[in-house]
């Protein structure tokens, strides 16, 4: 790789890192390209040479995040508690990604997920939930999309709420508390999908 190309890649990488931090903190609407450029040690013109708009940069950040995202945790109808525990682990490992996920849910531009990898990931998970319902592994009374969102939110609530509680009570979450929360999330998922 030539020195010029390497420098260009390094600038692109700095822009992506700064953009993820900016979108995580402020969301799409609140993010400012001038702050991203400044934090990336790049000119605004250079940023625009890579990304035509803030929305395009947001989509690039989302696409990069999805490559490492908790959505990659496999959902198996015969191990829903394991799915929720895996999501919990990913959220604990990447709190910045957890915040970005919430902004994605709140502010994604219309049409962003048309033919998007995230849509295919969720469709596969929904198909597995439906399969589990048809085979008796998962309570069929739940609407599949609602159930999938509840499972994701159980993991998110148990993991992300810990980030704030440790500041409120003035005690960091220790390994034992994290293990308890992880187990509680998995158990809540088990109870949710059990047929009564």
C-alpha cells in the first residue's frame, strides 16, 4: 500500500471512529460534522470526500457497527436464554454500541434498512422464532416481532441499566453482580418463552 493510500485510509478510520463517538453521544439529529472532523483531526472537506452527507456517514457507522454488533449473536429456538445471555455479554463488552443501537432505533432515516444486512439478520431471527413456535419450543401466543423485541430489551435493560446504577449507588458493578444480572436476564427469557 502506498504512503498516500495508507494516509487516506488512516484519515478514513479516524473519521469513522470520531463519527461513532459523535453519533453515540448525540444521535443523528444532534451530531455535528464539524465536531466529527475536528475530533478526527481531518478537514470538513476531507470528510465530505468520503461521505456526501451526515446520513451517509451515519449509515457507514451503522454498517461497520453491525459487523461487530450484538445482532450477530445466534438465536436458536431451543436456547432462547442463551441468546439473551449472549446479547447481555455483548452489551456489557460494548456500552458505546448499546447507546448507538438506541439511536439507530430512534433516528434511522426512512428507507435506511431497505436491502440492508440488518433487515436480513432480523428476518432470520424472526424465522427462527416462528419455527420455535411451530415446533412447540416457544410459546405461540406471542407475536414473533414483539417477542424478539422483548428478548432484546431484557438483555439491554439488565446490562445497560447497570451502567447507571453503579453511579447512583456509588459502587461499581462487580463480577458477581454482572453474573447475577446475566442469569436473571436468561431466566426471564426462559420464563417468557415457556408454554404455560
